[in-house]
């Protein structure tokens, strides 16, 4: 535990999973109270390093909306900080619809600072159209990012390269559409390096549950 109030779950298959698939790692994180105290979530990040003949790796983000059901609310965007030398691109489902998730970058989310990359409905951190197309309470969504950089950087990083928290927070999510007409910005903080490392077994379980 890092002392930031982060809840991190450690599975019994960690050691064998990591040994079975070098170049893949996962971390779990939970939100801390945000601006309005309305939104909450938990999630994971899974880094899959490129193969010998691949130029870019893959980052998979899983997010679950844990906001109180009594007030509804939809998670409509998120952003995070990454290690210098990496370039990310969200693999959007439909680049021509305002109601689908699109790539965002250089996201200003005061009072939590500026974040490098992420995704939001309509590619709009603050707006994004109808919030009902976001993640509803109790639902989970997976997001995939292509990650490019020099081969030396890609071969040397793990998943913690995508939760850089020099300013105190490595991740932030946007909520809209609460029943009381409220909205929220909700941060998460980075678990301590080395606390959690899961490979493909854990990621596969998460993806099956999200279907």
C-alpha cells in the first residue's frame, strides 16, 4: 500500500502469470473523492509489450462505474499521465459519431493538473454529447490504446509508465448526467511500484467478464 488510500487486489496467480508472459503487466487502482463527491470508479491498466516484429505495444484500460445507484451518473471521459518518450492513440470504435469514445490529449482537469492522453465521449473532456452513452453505474468498459516509442523505451517499461503521478495524481475521470444534474471530476493515485503485477491470465478474466 502506497499510503494514498489506494485499494490494490493481489491474486494468487501473480508470480506464475508474470513468469508465463514476460512483457505484460497490470495494475489495479480505485478512485479517491473528487470535486463534488458524486462519482466513483475502479479500474485496471494492462501493458502488453510489442513482439519482436511489432513497432508498437498495447495498453488496455478497464473502468467500472462505482457511483451510488441512487443518483445515477455516467463516466464520460478519462485521462492519465505517461512517461516521456511515449505516444498513445486510442483505438476508437467509430471516429464519426459524437456518441462514441474518441481520443483526447493534453487534457486540462483543474485542480488535478494536465494529463497526457485518454478518451472521452465525442472527444470532448468537458462536453461529449449525451452522457447516457458513457459508462453507467455498475457497468464496465474496456479501452485499447496503441503505444509507440523507441524500441529501447518500449522494451524497458512496465505498466507504471502509464500512471505517472509527479503532481500527485496519475489518472482522472469525468462524470456527467447525475440525477441531481451534477457533474464530477474524480482522480486516482498511483499504487506503489511492485505492489501489483498481473499478466495475461488476469487480463483475460477481466475481458470475459466485460462481454
